[in-house]
């Protein structure tokens, strides 16, 4: 799940809430907490670091 989220964050400029919903998360804040717990970054910070 994290691998796919990372791939989408790098490859697209789609909003984080749309990525979260596509991955099956109904609560965007839960997705953000889950992502940060496993990567050390929020999805937005991860996207900015990859550029």
C-alpha cells in the first residue's frame, strides 16, 4: 500500500485526498497518519522531497 502511494505521489500531481480514496482510504487524515508512520514524511512533504 505504501509503495503504491509513493509511486502515485511521485508520478502524478493529483490531490492527496484523491490518491487516498483510490487506495481505499475513506478518511484522508488516517491515510496521512499511516503514510507518515511508515515513511517519516507526510504525503505532501514526500512529494516535495521527490522533486
